[in-house]
């Protein structure tokens, strides 16, 4: 599960003007009627002056940039507005007010939280009419606010009133207002967020969005990017849950809203306590404890704090959620190569052990001497296996790597690959050895078994490497070195071998080729075939040695 911060990870991290509404009609930022433009113009009058990008508050920047897109950011396009006095935004007041003139009119323009301004409004400009606000009108206005907030919008009410000619503004003038409408602003999801979430879910990785925003805002973003969870959890609810109950709730949740840094730490602990592998993303110093605690800590962006980067295992310089997908593909591709190398090494060595052990028990003398076993390991376990481990997975699409989770690589799947390689390797060597004993000397049989044993493992290595030139070169190089050692008089005897003639050599190479092909073909032809593994044999030995068996 990836615990991802909403802002600047799943979203752009910048507020935009999304909707302008009168409470009855509305339009998107790109399509505003004259009435809606009047609402936006009034909102601009109640916004600090200056270049939009330079305004300190993100909500003011969003409104000012939206007004500029409609040509309403200059006094000339805004009715000749001239500011005389302002009441700057204060969280205790919940609004920003400005006193100015439009021609001969003195106007107070106000923009702020609906729950604050609606109590200060006595009239409503409903379309082209201005009506008194009674109980029914108030319910209609509140319903309009709910509809907008349900769409994950941060809502600001816009209101005005004409006042006598004064040069100063105080909070007492922000009363008896006429509600003009609302502006809805929101952070937009990143263009790639939805596809990244879908790819991660296809890969068996869940996404949990964590944010300090309002639950409705978080739920709206969650729906836009396609998170599959059905529940929105809040920080206040987390405070009422123990870790076990929290883990149970998180199984159904896709969003956790109104969280603090302490909540993030509890979320990571609860998920880990439930057996989940957790990645945590963040960019601030307050994210560092959760990033450090997670199994995979991810600091987002080159502008993330030093504390976040120091706590993280991975730093994403581009702060792009799709880069996490790329990292998963890279990791699973790397493991696919390592998995092949592990199955080749362990399976090949088990085949060698089985052939040597059983051959020695049957004949009284091991079929391969110490130097020959050393030669097998040098030719198969060194360069060829290393080439397999470091090569990119051949002909594997990124989508397939994403869908190939741990269950395709670990446990039973890996055990079966090892068992098949061990069986084919040992069987090929045994077949060549028996053929050599039936037609010639012990030294000839040993040499044929050696060639078949090495040839089978090199053939499996080359097949696993696909068209990778490094793997192919390593396999052919080791095969060539084996041929030189076996067929060179004196050097061959040094290893307890003897040069092979055409018949013996073709027998050994044919046996190894057939075994290598079987190791590659059987999993595709018979995917449900199950071979006994070491665990099975160990369990059988335990049962046989149990007192009750006797």
C-alpha cells in the first residue's frame, strides 16, 4: 500500500478557479455568462491588488488568475474600480473586504467563507433580481453551497453593498450585504494521477490518499483519480480507534482526511501491524517520522525538505506519481532477473548434488571427481549466472511486470522452477553417464556426464537470457572453454577426463540440449504440473523417521 500525500503528489499543488455560481446558475472557468462575470469581478475587487502570481494567499491567486483569463483583472475592465481601503483576510474574521469606488458609487466588496458571510447577507441577487433572504431563500442558498462542496471545491462567497462616501473601512461596514454568488476553487489532479493509480492497483498495490483537507474535498479528488476504496476516514475518527480497529477501517478506506503528522505515523504502524508493506510519500519535515517508519520512504521533489530526504529511501526529483510506477517496474524487472539466476544456480547445484550422491551410492565411486565438480561450478555459477542476474528481463512488457507480483516469483513458483531445473540437470547427466558406461570406460562416461551437466545448465542459462548478447556471450564462452579443456590431451587428463569422439560428444550434447529445452518448455505446456520440492522431501523424511511410523 502506498500512502500518498494529496497535495503536489496526486494533485498539481496549486489552486485553480473551477466554477463561478450565482447559487442558481453556474459556469466553468472557461465559459461564463455576463451575470457570472459580474460575480467574478466582485470577487476580484475583494482580492488584494498586485500581480496574481505574486499574491501570498493561494485562494487569492486562484481568483486573480481566473479573473485575468476573463480580462477582469484591470480597473478598466472591472467597472473602473479604485480601491480606497481594505480589511485584509484574517482567519478570525473569515473574509477579505475592500472599500472602493465604481464611478460615483462607493462599494464594499467582500469575499470569504460562506458560513461567515451568509449571516451578514440580507439580500440575494438571484439572477437579474435582488430579493430579501428569508428562511426559504437561505435553505436554497445552503443547498447550492452543499452541491458545490460535494464536488471537492473550496467555496468562497462574494457579496457587496453600497455605502455613503467614506474613506476608511471597518468591520461594521461588512453588514447588510447583498449576496452575489460563489466562486469555487480547487487543486486539480495531475494529468497522470489516474493512470498511475490504475497501474499500481493492477500491480496489486493499493493507494491510500492522506491529506489535511476537508473530507468532501478529499473524496472529490479521490473520485476523479479513480481510487477504489469506499470509505473516507478522518483524523478525529482515528483518535477514537486503537491500532487493531484502525487497521480494519483502513482496509475499506481510500482517503484519510484532516490528518496531523502523528496520525500519519499511526496509519503506517497500523498497516504494518496488519502485515502490509507500506510506502509513505511526503515532502515536509513533519512527514519525516512517517517516511522513516515506512518500509519504503519516498521524498517527493527536489524541493522537499532535508529532513524528508534524509529519512527517505527514495527521492523522486520530479515529484511525479508515475515515477513510483516506474520504480515498481524497475524493481520487479530486477527481481525477475535475480529470480532466474537463483533458480538456475540452486536448481543446477541440486542437480549436481543429486547426480553425484546417487551415482556414488549406486557405483561405490562418485561419478565426478573433485576437479570436475570445481570445473562445473566455475563454468556455470560464475559469469553465466552473473550475466543472468544483471540483464534486463527479455521481451517482458512493463504491464506484465506490474501484474507479476511476488506470488509469481517467490514461494511455490520459485520452488517449482528450482525443482524442474534440478531434475532436468541431474537426469541429463545420469543419462549421459549410463550411456558412457554401457559403451566405454569410466573416464569416458565421466567426461560425457561432465559435458552434459555443464551443457544443460548453460543451455538453460542461454534460454533464460533470451536475446541478451551478454548472456549469450557468457554461455558460448563457457561452452567453448569446456570444449578446449575436454578435447585437449594432457589438460583433459588433468581434470580426470578423456577427449571424446563424435559419437560420445553428440550423445552428451544431445542429452543436454533435450534437458535444457524440457526445462524451458514444460512450464508453458504443463503449467499445473507440480514436482516434489525440498520441503516435500524434508516432510517425507520427518514422517518416515517418526516413531509411530515404525
